[in-house]
């Protein structure tokens, strides 16, 4: 839940998670020259998501009081969700106090009540601060590879012994900090190469660190990517660097996604990369071409929701565009798909056993089917009854002697969402090539439907 309220000194987020029964209290002092809102971010699916903001008071005080949804990284800063600029990482599990001053280009911890985890994170931030400034804050700090690479190698060498004597007592954090360090170094290294500079190195001039930077090491599990605030952004940046190292050219569309996903061993992350690519598509045909190959990688609920959100604005349902390739079981349990019906003009009826207007169309539908007997018209009825009513559906097929192909979609399915069906019955007509004729045709009780089917057959 995104919190809109602004408080001068304290923002209270009251969403209580079962995972964290103790709140986190943040007390801060704003010391930047330009006043702006201070924001609190959580990490979700490898991206930062704003969950609260506070406007500093006249003397610069700000604060947050919230129950963390999970144990792990959160961000506090004046940046936005899309970039690491001016946002800083802190580790919360519940019960911590954080006292922090926000400066123009960094932050400092104050007081004595900060957790050991955040003390270690701050020490790590201080060590890598020069890299962060040159790589992330590049608009203000001018740098080229000539000065960046030597400093990078020096700091990377220091990271080998950084954790010596820094055990916090939190076994989870003590393990996680190693992963955070690796992601930070990769983030700085790739962002440096992928941002505007007055001079850019050839692959042969890359520092030694880049030879150890391999996308497959970072993409073995989705959790590693999802738990880092800029996980997906950094992963794709690493892939870009690896492509240059292997002299692989950038390509558009499905071919481009093929190249990117070839560096990724995890199926869920393949789906994320495909969706990130699809987000820039302008036509449904491009989207469908990609999903024909990558839909099997759209695995999680969040991915499926994002897929629908990308697809929905592209859907025009114009005549001649591809039909949705549904796939549902018939009354005998055999799966039937739209692709199986190619070569036939297809009339689809979306209905349910509980729908009065649907049942009123049945006699007209049966009559139409009889009149079109012997022609290349396939009559397909797709039930949106819920799973609990499947037996009722089967019984109605028998008692009403329903013809055609009877399919069970188990509720308001992907097909209903694709065609934005919110009311039934809904009749649709598709041509022999599996292209849309109309996704909202006349009903069987209207003579215009028979005329439309005959016209489509003739074409």
C-alpha cells in the first residue's frame, strides 16, 4: 500500500505483517541544500517500490514508523523508484531504530542505537562511495575509465577482507551481506559502462574485475535478483556487458530476447526479461510473437498479471488480427485449442449454466447449427462456470443435447480476460486462418449472425 500522507516529522505506516511484529523507527535530519520529500522504499521483484514519504520540518527533521513486510533491504532517500540515485540501503527486520542525517551526496549514521546490520552496511557504503559517485551520480561527478578502473581495482581488493571481524550476530544478514556486496560492485561496474562519458573503453581496456562478472552467476535463482533493489536492472546491465565481451550483437524483438535469455539459467528470470522487453511493444502481433515462445516462462502470479497489463492496451481486436489461442478440455477431458480449429470458420459462444440470457439462446444456437450443417463452421461453446459447477455443466450438455464442441474454461479464464468479457453470452466469429472477424457478433437469435457466417465462409 502506498502512503500518500505527508508529515513534517513522522510518517506512520500501519500495515502490520505477521513476519514482523515490532516496528522500525527512523529519525532523520535533512541536511541537503535543496528541500525535497524523503521517501521510504521496499524491494519487490528486483525493483524499488515507494511505500511512504515525509516532508522535512523547518529544522530538517523527518521520520518514519513502520512495520517491515519482510527482513531485508529497504531504501531511504530523495530519489525515485527507477534509479539508485540518492537512495540508500538499510536492513530492517523489525524492532530497529535508525538515526540518520541525509547529506547532499551521501548519509551518515548518528547516535548509538543503530543496529549492527546498518552499521556494517554503512561501513560498506563508505568504502565503495567513490565508485557509487562516479558510476551512479555521473551527472555531477565527471569520470572516465582512466580514473575509474584503477580506483575500482583498489576498492575491489579491499573488499576481500572487509567482513573480517564484522559478524553482527544475525546469521541471515551475515550471509546476505556477501550477496549485497557482489550486487553493489556489479551495479557500479555496469552502470559506469552503460552511462554517458567523454571517453569509453574498448573491451580490451576493461579492468580485471569485468572478467569475473558473469550474468549466469547472478541469475541462478530468482530470489537473488528479487531481493536486491535494482536486481533486474543490474542483471540486464551485466548481460549487456557480457554481450560486448563475447561480441554478440543487439537484436530487436524475439531474437533480441533470445540473446538476453541465453545468459540466464533461471526460467522465472527468463520470463521477467521477456516482459521487460514486451513493455516497449506497440502492436499485439509483436507481443503474441514473443509470447508464442516465452509464455511458458511467465510462471508467477505477478508475472501473469504484468503480462495482462502489457497486453491489454495493445488489444484492438481489429478484423484480420490473430485470435487468442485458447486451450481448454472438452466434456471428455480432451484438450481443444483454437489452433486445432484452423481451416474452419469458428463461432465461439461464451456462456454459463447459471446465465438466463445464455440459456435463452440455446434453441436458436441449435437451430443455427443444424442450418449450417455440412459447412466449414465449427460451433464452440466455452463455459465460464466455476470448477464446483462442472458436474452441473456436464449434466446440462446431456439434458439439453448440446451440440458442437463444449469446452470448460473453469471460471473467468485467460480467454475472458483477453477479450475483456464482463458479460455473457458473448459470441465471436473467426475466419479459417484463425483471424478475428468480430469479437462481439450478433447472437443466434438474430438473423445477422447467419449472414455473417455465410459471408465469412465465402471469403
